[in-house]
């Protein structure tokens, strides 16, 4: 696993496209921080927080799905995965190494970009609370992890990069772009007593929604979700929210690893 981890990390860092993300994150985050130049301080859940969250939800999941799926689909397409199968390498070690290497690389570039953007914002005269900064940072890192894992799982099911790209865009479009519309459409067809349970189930199914709701509640903005989510506020609010977040993290990772391993083992037997 560690050899795959180091190999994936080195290969990612050596790619020129990797450093384009540095420019992208710095440009996006700096512009967002500079928008509130006239604000004396930025804390809690505000309109600016909602803007940052929406921009992160649009950009990060799409890129992580494509990057994660390409990391395996590329090896499937060029035959490198068949070569790796000639070595005593377990599917669990292979997938874990891929996740670890890509997550380390993407976390490094985002953290560096976040620091540069924060410095630009502070120099321009903006004020930020430490709680707000850490909340936005961990929100973005969580999006990177969950959708990177989802992308790597997708890569185990496809054979070419074109398939990986197409399905990644479809998943992103459904989970991010049309999720609220689809949810409203489905809830309009069910009896009223089913609405609250289905909304909570949808929150668990979509990791982007779970992370977003957790962030808003952590910043004391849970009232924006209305009565349907009132019962979730105590479970997602610290300190219980941290435990539930860890349990969700473990469950999501276990399910995706299981599907990925089963698919790779099936491909080995073909």
C-alpha cells in the first residue's frame, strides 16, 4: 500500500496540470475573500459563507471525481493494471494507496492555495474569525476526500478515461446541480408524513449535502433549513456532531472500498 501511495503522490506532483490547480484555487479563493473587503469581520453563517460554500460545491466535487476516476481508468486503459496484477498486490492495498496518494497531493495544493489566498485577504484589510476559516477549510478538505474516494470507486468500474469523464460529469450533475430539484420533485409525489424521513435519508445518501448541512449547523445557521431538519441539529452540532461525522466517514469509506474491491477482484478473474 505504501509503495502505491508514494508512487501516486510522485506521479501527481510531477504533472504540470497539478500546478494549474494551485493557480485556480488561489484565484477563486482570493476573489471570494476580496468580495468582503468592506466587511469589518467575517464570522458565522453569512451571505459570504453561503457564496464560498456554493462555489466550493460546484468546483471541488467535479474535479475530484475526474481526478479520482482517471487515476485508475488510465491504468486500466494503458495496461499498467494488468502488469500490477502479476505482483502479489491485494486490491485493498491498491485502492488504499491510490486514495492516500491522491488525497495527500490534493490536500497539499489546496492548503498552500488557501494560505496564499488568506494572506491576500488579510493584506487587503479583511477580517476573518479563526472558527470561520477552519470551518471553510475542513469543509473543502472533506469535499476533496469524499468525492476523491467516490471518483476512485468509479474508476474501478470503467475501462477508459472517456467513460470515466462521462460518468463523473453525470454523477456531479446529479448530486450537485439538480439534487435540490430532483429532491423536491420526489417529495411532491409522496405522502406528507414521509417527507421528513426521506429528506434525512437523502442527506445521508449525498455526501455533499451531509457536509454542507454539517458546516451550516456548526456555524449556528441551522435555522435556515426549516422544521424538517430540526431533529438533526443536536446530532450534527458539536460535540455529538464530530462523533456522527466520524461514523459517517467510516461508513462511507467502508462501503466504497467494498464495492471497489469486489469490482477489481471480478476483473482479475476475467
